[in-house]
């Protein structure tokens, strides 16, 4: 998704150069878009089912963010980011000492 996202901007930039009649740059960008398409990273900017490209893309971004949170939660539940029982006991001891100083 991160690679596909900028392809919309390549298409918009190419549209700008078409308006300015910069044929050399347009040809280069068409060449780039062609290889991006065959490389599997180009998504057509045209409307699909009456929705724009970015409309369909945001759902995937939300899923990606939620998957990152899920993976982070799994890592935390397995080893608490490296917090072993010995470290936990040490932290408890430090907290007890701090509570004694406050009292």
C-alpha cells in the first residue's frame, strides 16, 4: 500500500505536465507508469464503482494501522517488551522503597 499510494501523485503530476504541453516529461512519466503497472505497484486513478482511488485506499490504511496495534499488543503480552520476572521484582522493590520514603 505504501508503494501504491504515490502512484496517484505520479498520475496527477503527469496531468499537470499535459496541461503545460511538456511532451518530453509526459513521455517519461508514461514510461514510468507503464513499468509501475507491470511491476504491480500502479493503481488506476480512474473512478471504480463511483469511488475515487483514495476512498478505496483509506480502508486499507485503517486495517494496516489496526494490525500494527495488534502486533504491538501481541509482543507486549508475550514478554512485556523484555520485562522479565527479575526486572519486575526489581521495579517492585524500587516502588516499595519510594513509598517508604514518602511515608
